[in-house]
């Protein structure tokens, strides 16, 4: 055995998916860093920020408990959003953000509780707004 038991017996397709998931996670963190870079244009910051918020958000457009369809947003929307955001970000900013993301991830997983709180507050505010609109509509 060369590694842990989980990876020694994992099928090749599972290892490929794990690798893709790690790359997606790194790209999302790269986008997070790019959004914070002042050299990034406002429209790229806005779009990349939305992609990062959606990727890190515990709430999905399509709930994951719905068989098959529930994971389609994670398999299609997030990678598509990442691809579009990467096209919007200047190459030097993307390069610098990828390098920083690589350093941070190699040193240990990044933890940003402030970002988590902001995402939860945004979702709660959106839910409250929808609640108010529905209440007004049926009043």
C-alpha cells in the first residue's frame, strides 16, 4: 500500500473527480482573492463575488436533496460561473491570485468566518425581502 486505504482502493474515475473538486475549490479561492485585488475591474469583482458567494453558500438554487437534479447546479453553474469570471479578470491579477491561493492552500485550508457570516446575512436578507414581498402580495 502506498497511501491511505481510501485512495488505494478508489476507482480511477473517483480519483479524477476528487482532483477536479480540488481544482474547483482552488479556483473559487483564487476568485475570492482576485475580488479583493484593487486592480480587478468592478464588473469582474461583482460577477466573481457572486460566483464565490454561491459556491461557498450552504443554500443552492436547486436543493441537493432532489435526486440528480439537485447536484446539477453544483456541476454546471459553479464551473460555468468560474469560467466566465476568469475571462473577466485581468491576466496579471489572476496569475497573482492563483499563486497566493496555492501558497495559502499548501499552508493549510483558508478559513474566513467573516465571509461565512456575510454570506449567511445576505441569504437571510434575501429571504426576508422575499417574505415581505409575498406578504404584501397576499395582504
